[in-house]
C-alpha cells in the first residue's frame, strides 16, 4: 500500500528510525504510575466518570466537541466531550465518595496545537471533603516530590532541573497572592485599579481597543510581565483571584473581593488550577446562568445547565477543595523537554495534518 | 496596512512599537477565563535581538511591507551574499546572518524566493525540503538489521546531519534545511 509522503513523519516512525527518542514518553509513563501510587497510598478512591456527556462545563471561554448518540430506533441524543470531569466528581463528593481522584482525557475545541496545548489532553483531578485549598497546595508539593523520587534523582526528590534551571521542590513552595504578584512584577495596584485595568494597560503601552475588557487587560499584563517570572526558584502558588475570575470557587473568608482559587506555576508554566469549591447551590446556579448567557454572547455552543450538579450541591456537599492538574505539562517538566508534543505518542497535528 | 493576529504566521514582518520585527515563533494561549492570546517571539530587524510578546487575539499591528522576488544566488563575499534578479540583472547584497542557517544550503546559480523591503534583503523563504547527495557516510555493518540506529552523514554541501543507519554514500536524501532533520531517501 502506498501513501503520500508528508513533510513530517509520524512520531512512531521517527522513533523506529532513531530520529526521535521514546524516552520522554517513557518518563510520562512513570509520572502517571507515580501519581496513581501517590493517591492510592493516601486512601483516595480512583474513579472513572463519563467523557461523553449531555451537559458539559459552562466556562464561557472553552469550546466543546459536539457529537451525538443514535440508538437502534434512530433516536438521537446530542452529546459533548467533557472539557474536565469536574461536575461528575463533585456529584461523587456529594455522595460521600471522598477523597477521590481521576486521571482522564479532556477535550477542548477551537484551540491550536502548541507546546502547551493539544485538543485532547490528560487531566488529573483530585478532591478532598472537609478540606480547604491550602491542603491541596500541600498535596501538590508532596505529589511533585513523590514523582521526582520515583524518577530516581540523586537529590531524593528535592530538586528538579528543567531546561538547565534547577527548581527547588524540597522546601515550602512560594505562595504569592495575585495582588502581590501584580504589585511586585507589574507595579499595578489591583485592589484599586482592577476595573480600570484597560487604562492602566494603555498607559503601559499595550494596544487597547474600546471593546477590550478589564479581563483582557489583566491577562495581557499577566502574560507579558508576570507569568514568565513565576515558579523560577521554587514552584509558585498564585492564589486569591479577583472574585469575578473564579466561577466555581467560594469567596475567601478574610476578604470577600477575592476567591479561594490558586494556580500552580513551575518554571513559568501553568500546571494546575484549584478552588475552594463553591457549595452554595443558589449562588452556583446564578453563576452558571450568567456563564450560559456569556457563552451565547460569545457565539459558543449553547447547551443546558447540568441541573443534577446544582441539585447535588443543594442536597449538601461538605466544604471541599479540588484541583485540575495537567499531566502532559507535568510530564513535559519531568522529561525536561520543551513541548508537550514530545510526551505524546500521537500529537493531534500529526493526526490531522 | 493593518493586519490582525488571525493573519499572524511564522516569518511575517510587522511594525511593533515603531520598529520592524519578524515573527519567529507563534503560539496560541488560552488562559481559561479570558479570551485567547498569541504568544510570539519577535526578532528585531534592526538589532537581531529576540523579544517575547503576548498579543490579544484580534489585536492589529501595522505590517512591514516586504515583497518576495525570485533571485539567483551568485556567490558569497565574506559575510555577504550576492544575489541577482535574472530579469533585470540588478544585484542585491544581503548579510549572511539574515539568511540564517539556510546559508549553508545555498547553491550557486539557483534561484530562491528572497524577501525585500525596498532594495534591502530582509530574509529568504527557505524551502521546507531540499534534496542533497550524501558525500560521506560510515559503511553499513553487515548483518546489523536492528532498527532505531542512526549515524552521522556529510552532505555534498558540507552540512552534517543525523540519518538512519541504512543511508550510504551516494544516496540522495531529502532534508528539512530549517531543522536539519533527515526526511527520507529519494533514491537508492
């Protein structure tokens, strides 16, 4: 059988011909093994929840893959691939199944393949009942040390060298609030100027159009001036996000203008996103309705709210905290490679080129 | 002319903060909550320095007008490359550094798509694939049929690359001149 010769040969073929190394993918395998062992040893239940669902996540800026299930009578059920397993895992928290974790595929449409993105990617989520997000931070520290130890470093999991830079995993990781980060790295007072960020960004020399929002200005300042500086000595937990940027998180007990949300940065790379989970059903429903409205305005695929999820919160869910962590990016870090493509046997751009 | 981020691609020339730059790297970023962004590496046409900058999706910049002409490569003079327009016989001189890694693959009297800003050579659009003859290769060890082995071969233009072990001197192979990676054997 003949086939068209393409410019880029498949990864498997390059590995066969000795032109690419399989080592990063083998490191990935060890990262997954170490992760699973880590949670099992700590008494977490491993769960599997559907990837093909009727009601996917409502995040306004994520687009879904849409498909359908047809039965033998020709009945048609529209369905979607999950952008994260979050709703199902929280229903299980409400059922009293906890602590729990899952390693599964998630899917995001309308994104390009890049060194940090693939439309199909592997996500690790874990949730703890009767816990706050500070405990999830400690889980992250211990998980990365456990992976580093499993990969057999001389430093017994205390340091890891990524692209020539040694990151200290052993001491307590940096905890930096979003407000402190903006002050320290961008000279911006978020407390005062959050809703004037478009003007602040324009004064800094960024091109700002009348339709630009404070969130766009926030991200432009963040991506250009702050993100590259995070997680360079130890990993960094960036925490306490403006309340408007955390639809599934609860407000901080100390300050109602910020939410219990953190992101984990390692060597400038965003690895994880965590919440002190919102457990108030009425508030959750209001936020989901607002997000659905925003999806419509943005021209995103429209679908109904997962009322079973809201119902789960209404039936009572203990104060909980949870996190989504990118396995591909984590494997990229531990394999010491520049792109998640190198820890994927079949990156999407090879399949669809 | 204004161009927006949706038209951005690697190799494009743009005006950024009043100076000309070439986009050398381009990646989509989605911060999750907030619309999309494009992370770029921009090489200054003036200093050669590379900077990182992240644009909002939909942002627009002024383009830096560049035309592409098929020019014949004549010869190299120190740090300069001399090209000629085969229609008008006008000669153009460009610095080797502007052509970058592809300079090693240039063959005299062949024509290449050359990018000009006015009379100034600002770049070359290198082919994704060139074919070259293998000048030197270590001999194949008889009976060694194991896969996954590579060796170093020298091409007839003097460039050294890594190729599968079955490649021998005299073979013609296709190479990506940008990454210097072996693509395939064209003849045996």
